[in-house]
C-alpha cells in the first residue's frame, strides 16, 4: 500500500472524511441521470441499481487499497 495513503487512512478524522465522501457521492448520483433513471430515493437509501453512495465510496477505497486506482499524493483523501 502507498505510504501516503496509509498515513491518510490513519488520520484521526478519517471517519469524517469518509462521511463527507459518501455525502458527495450521494449528491453526485442524484445530480446525474443514470441510463435514463433519475434516483428519487431519500439520501442514504438504495439509489442506483441497489447501490448507495456508501457502496460507491467503499468500492473506490477498495480500489485504492488494491492498487487498481492510484493515490495522488498531492491531493487529500477526500479530493482523490
């Protein structure tokens, strides 16, 4: 695992950062039309193909940890 990513995940406010990421993902999902379907579910509910914003954030984090996505050390974890 990337050393800077490991340090970012060890920060005290990582839970707040991940909650902010989930809120951002929820907003983004609602802003776009996904294959002709605009989500109407309340926040934090299943919104697109039975996935929540939390699911998208978890998948992004998983890809960072597995090296599928690269961590940009010049940006914060939330910006990545």
